[in-house]
C-alpha cells in the first residue's frame, strides 16, 4: 500500500513564504548556556554558535495550533501528510558567514523531495527540505538540507 | 599565530555530556521546541513508546559542532557540517562527543573530519562530519 498520493508528490518543489528573524544577543546567550558552550564569544552572545540556527525559523503559533505531541500541527510549508509522528533525520549545513546579534535574516524553505520507504515498523515518509538563509545585505548566510521522517 | 599542524587520523578532544532535566528544558526553551518527548515522561512512555525522556538529536549535533569549534578555536572555521542521529539517547545516559581528522581536501587548508556521539557502551548514537577551512576565521 502506498501512503503518498499524486497530490502529495506535487508538493515537491513547494516554496514557503519568506520567513524573517532578528538575531539578538540574549537569544544567543540563552542557547549557548543551554548547550554548555565553553567559548566566551558565544557565552557573551558576540557570535552565534553553528547549531544556533536549528529551529530558528520555526513559525511562532498559538497554543491552540499545537498538537497532542506538543508540535505545531502544520509546519512552515503547510503540508498535511498521512503519517503524523515526526522524527529528525540527517541535517547538512553549508555555512557561508557568521551570525551576529543585530543581523536580520530571511529564510526560504523548499521541499526538495518526498518519498516513502519501508522501515522496521512499517512505512515511513521522508521529506527532504532545503532552507536557504540570507542577511539584511542579501548575503548568503547558510543553507540547510534537512531530512524529516514521518512515522 | 602559526596554524596548528593537522595530521590524518588525529583525534579531536573528547568531552563527556550528562544532560539533566534542567539542561534539556533550557535547550528546548531556547530553540522553542514544545515536543513533549523531551519533558513529559508519562506521555513519552505511554504514547511515543520511549523508555525515558529523549535527548534532542540536534543537541547532539551541537555537541559535535562544539567538538570541532573548541578544538579549532580561532584557527579556522567549519564551512560544512552534517549530522545524523542513529539511535535514540535518553535522559540519564552519559554521552561522549569526539572525532578524528579523516582527510585533507586542499593542501593543509581544508580538512574533512569524522564526528560522533557515543553512549557509555561505546555505541554511536549520532554521527557526523565537518569540513574545516583554516584560511577563514
């Protein structure tokens, strides 16, 4: 049995609206404390650590939009798939420049691929998302390719 | 300051990580992640089938990135970073981040590193790689 219909496959190539995030020192400091950073430049919020970008552009929705598992019921690309439980797969990040407090970042998400595969406990859906981020000077900051697994 | 000499198979300094309820809470608050498997044990066991609270995969990704950036300090930059969680890790686990230099991509300037997070039984729970460039800071 196939889970993904032709309609689902049409989602490949879908692009999100541009998402915007202002970087502030306090958020960098909080992240650096929580991840047990050792370097002063991160703990003082002078520069963001590499993985600070994870979830940075997650849509800020009201509590009513969160599902039983606590997650937003619709992700930024507004995709409704037949499997609902989400697992993080692999992530690849290409870094072009550092992130500093005061930066104003814009990110655009795109579905690069969508396919299903049989796992140990049944069918899984794999979504490959690419997220491209630039700063207020239109300089490329990073590009993230993420695999999201639905089970 | 002179660039450090980097050798193939050179190990990166290892670091022990013992996340707690508090550190997991702070991490998920910092990344604005309300997924219950990281803070609601009853839900995690009953509905998601995990034996304990789950340590965030991207947090282990961060520890691998730190393993590189702490070793490099200001002597270079990570220009490409990749990670994958291979096995769930749970609150109470003692984890170790580490890695080694795999190869030189460009003469004494760009290197490829292999990275990992291992549990107390030396099983990899996350693996990754990083490309570092010693000509940028």
